[in-house]
């Protein structure tokens, strides 16, 4: 039986959610012909790929000068406003016409 449950990454886990995760962790893994256990070599390769992906996603600290108006507007977005600013920059920088508009 497959059960899906979506967690909100912006809020803390409730006691019920913690209990549910502990219960799932205690259950055995059921392997079959479509999903056999991974070999040590496969696990090592997955680990290397995951580490490379993590390094590519790691955020870097930079100093950025913003106008007081822009900073106040960003802070008005609430907790996590720096992540929101990062996503806005990523979207704008992907669009060459938007970049040209501000050059």
C-alpha cells in the first residue's frame, strides 16, 4: 500500500507528524524484482552524485547594496525574505530581455 503525505517545509513538525515518521522508519523495506537492494558500488556512486549536486546548490554569501526602499519592501515579505530575493534574481537573470532592461 502506497501512502503519500505532504509536509510544509516552512513550519515545524507536529507531534503526530514526528510519530508518523518514526513509525515509517521502523517498518522493513520490501525489495522485489523491480526494486532490488542497491549494491555497495551503486550506493557509492549515488553518494558521489548527491554530494556534487549538493555542492552545486550550496548558496554563497555576498554583499549587496540595496536602496532603503528595496530593503524595506523585501523585509516586508517576512521571514526568509533573502531566499525570496535569491529566487527573484535567478528568474530575472534567466531572462535575457529582463537583464537588458536594467543594464
